[in-house]
C-alpha cells in the first residue's frame, strides 16, 4: 500500500558513512560545520535547507532567467563543496559553465574556473579533495577537479556517458558507463581507460548507469523498453532485473530512466521508470513508478506510483539518503504557470511519500552535509516564465 502525506518530519541526524552521489567516507570525519548563515553569498541558485525543504535559505543574488545548477557535491576537504552552473545569456544565447567552491559549509561561494564543453554537468566527489565534473547528455566532457585546479581528462567513449562513480579508497580509480551499458575503468584519474566486461545485450540503449559507490563492480543499467540489468562482477555477466513490468504486461516493456544505489546498503537500489503497456492501457499512474530492490537490483517492487500528489517525469534524479537506506529524495519542478517545485521524500519504513513545495523553478542537484546529513544543499534552476 503506497501512501501520501504532506509535510516532512525533520530527518534524524546520524554519522554519515559515505556521501551520496559518489562522496567519500573521509568527508564524514573531516567536516565539522553545519551552516547557520541566514543568507548564502554567491552567484545565486545554490542554497541549503535544514528541514527537508520546508524553508530554503535566502541567497544574496537572484540568478539570470536561464541558469541551471547541475553539479553539486560535498568534498572530503573539511566543509568544502563544489558546484557547476550553466548560465545562458538571454540576448546572445551564449552559454558559460562556471565552477564554484565553498569552504565554509555552503555559506559563501566563489568562482574558481569554467568549463569549455559538456551540457548537463554533474559533480561526483572523490577521495583526496577531488571531484569529477561530467556530462551525461551525450556530449563529451570529463574534468578532474583537485583543490582549485581543473583538468580535462580523456573521454573513453564516443557514445556519451550515462554514469560515473569513484572508488571510495582511491580518488584516481573510477568507472563510467556509456549509452550502450558498457563499463569503462580508469586507474589514473581518467588519463587512460580500459573497457570492463561486456554490454548487457546487443542493441540496448542505456538511459542511466548507476554504479555502486561502495563497489565499482556492482552496477545497474536502466534501458529503453528493456527494463534494467545488473552486474556484480564488473560487467562480466549481466542479469535482467524482474518486477519492473507490471499488470497489464505486454510487448512494449519498461523504460528504466534513472537508477541509484544506496550508499548505506548496496542491496538497496532504486529505479524510476515508465511501464509503456500500463500507460497505454490507461492505468491511473500513467505507468510511472519508482521501484525499490533489496537484493542489489535483481528484483524490484513498485513503491511509488504517480498520482495527484506525486508527479514523476522521465528520468528524475534519485538521491538516496547517505545515512538511511530506507529514505529517498527526488523532485518535480516546472516554471509553467508559476508552478514551482515539489521536493519529495520516500520512506520505506512507513511506505509514505512526503513533500514540501517552494517557488523555485526546479531543484537540479542535491548534496548532503557529511557531518550533519539532515542538511541538504540544493542546486536550483531559473527559467524564463511561461504559461
């Protein structure tokens, strides 16, 4: 039974074992600060919340009408975060991608560089004060950030990157997935690469590849029409996940748009997808679900259905809690008719989805404070109003 209730309870604090989105266990011990500033000083579009989005901390600047903060990560350097903003001039429509850093737990942000390629840029933290800034939109671009130095590294695949994660014990050891579901591994920070194993199958299109932050040999590939596949041995063998195709089952299959592995428990995997046959049959959910696995991605159960209170689009980013494998964050935002954004939190313990609404156009990135994981950092989008 899947329920919906309004209002968040403040998340319980606990010692963070590892950051979500490819952070490192070291960060939980090096961080000491929980931001207490009433205003975040910087470019705008980056804020934090201590109550799961019930209130967002004010910023001293308002971003321009076309700004997306896609990359956001907490590093293992004490109280340090990195963010990437994509800003498009509304007159020339030239786009710049700017890299910002905060060294006081997110209260002040300064620009430390810019990127010359990539479209949707994500940020994945790595051991040793590093982060990898990367594109998952089909354009090329992987950058290694160390301190304030940004270096473009080799892109191992022409098909585009669909996932990236880093060995928690070695910030130069990383694995990516491409649009064929093929895994590629680097032991030198992205300078050279080796293909790992095989693809999940011939002719598959991978929407997303979620690589386990605790075990780079464990990955889940979400595909077009063919559901999801999981490997536990670095792509040497793949197994088709079960439980995604719901009643009525049919020939069109499931689009598994996005996936995430819990940083707390590798057995817990989340997938968001569209059951096309169910959608065509007029199901109340329109075939849109978030699924949960407790066996590493072998079998799934639908735990969230789209309904009047939960909106699921194609491929929302999924953010598992860094301290509780039963909790997952995701969002829906739109500037259409001034809708704003809903920040959702799912609890497997209660079966409930809760939400908080704000007037921002979208939340495009979430990171967690390693020492105080109930503090969420939010990257925001600003789009021209319409509707």
